[in-house]
């Protein structure tokens, strides 16, 4: 049983490091010209940071993540940027106004 616990601890540490490294790569990649950010990469970055924050307490040797690790805030940010990436809610594109056509007579 101790071997299983040791393997699990090693794997958690690897996964934690991979989550942090991938979130850092996404942070660099999400930056666009003109100061904007890509919403897809940003949503994924916050989701990975959330996952790393949840896993962090299980790894006694791991230092704190290099970002604000408030899990509730990270989950809110991931949800917000998910909406931006998928164009939902306040990020939904405006639809063209429809007008009702009642006069079917062609113009002369």
C-alpha cells in the first residue's frame, strides 16, 4: 500500500508541474496584437490554474503556484472566459434587427 501511495504522490507532482507549465504556455500564447487576448486560450489557462490549485494541497513538497490561487475566483474566471470563447451571454454577437415586410407590391 505504501508503494501505491508513493507512486500516487509522484504522479500528482508530475501532473501538478505539467498543469502549471501548460498554463504558463497558454498565458504567453493568448496575448494578441494590440493588447487583446484570445478568449479560448484564456479560458483554458484559467481552467488549468484551477485544476493546479485543487491538486496543490495534495503535494506537500510543492511550492505555492506562481499565480493567485483562490479556487473560487479561478473558477469564475474560467467560466467568464468560456462564455467569451463560445460567444455566450454578454459576449453573444448582436443579431441583425429583423423588420416586418407587409407591402408585397414591387416599387414602381
